[in-house]
């Protein structure tokens, strides 16, 4: 199976290229102390990951054999899911805090929480709009002659659940988190320069 991982936001850096989630500043940024300005910004989303994968999943239908630890495999449902989705990685600026500040020199050290996945989803949009879709759903063994469709439904649900887990896992890959930190640093340093402060950023 193949998977596709693309990082969006790694190229176009700068304040205008990032997504700040949170209440808008009611006063000009220059009138704020650095930490208060950060606290009002909420979450800084610095990377978006577009995810695509082909997931093969089989939901077995079995029957336990009485008085034994054995089971009889009757069949199952095999699905092939083309999973598409995305996730974003953000830094919680509301949790930022000072480590040291020199008002005269206009320098500050800011402790920042490490970027974390902010949102992750499997797209359920129509296929033509880039959403996920089932390429094939096949019944195996005696499954086709069993009127109960619960196994088929379970196979579909479990395949989608597995895809969701994979999207979330992709958001925690070291390369992704490293890119998120780099992009966040570029944005924050530009903000501090704009208000005339020299900042040292420390990730925790």
C-alpha cells in the first residue's frame, strides 16, 4: 500500500502565511506587552498535513467451537478503502510564559509548549471533491449467503476508524512536529521584531 504525506505551510512563512486561532486583538499589537499579545492569539497553526492512503481491512466472521479454545472461520468481509484526510499542528500560545524579561533592553525569553495535533479528520466529502471512498467491498466464504449485514457494516466502520488513527499518527511524526516548530519560530520571531523586542524561544 502507498501513502502520501504533504506538508502545507512549510514554504510560505511569515505572519500572513500562518493561521492564528483565538480571539482577535482589540488593541494594536504595539500597545501590548509580548506575553499578553501571545496569550490573546490562542493557537498558532503552523503546519497542515494532507493525508492519503489505501487501507485493506478484513472483518472475519467466526464461530466458537464449544468446550475448546478453537474457532471456526466462516468467512468475512474484505474492504479496500482509499482514505483521504488532513490534520493540523498548532502551538498553544495561551500557555506561553516568561522565563526572563529585560524591559530596558527590550529582550525576553518565552517558554512555549511543544506543537501538538490540533485537528485530525478523515474526509467524508464526495469522492469527486477529494473525499474518502471504498474502492471494493468483497464477501468471503459463506458471508454472501448470510442475510445478516452486521459484519459488512462492522468492516466499513473499522476501516474508517483505522484510517482516523493513521491520520492522527501521521500528525505526530517527528518530521512533521519539527516543521511545525520551525514555522512557528519564524512567525513568532517576526512578531517580536515588529514590536521592537528581541526574543529567545524555548520549547518545552
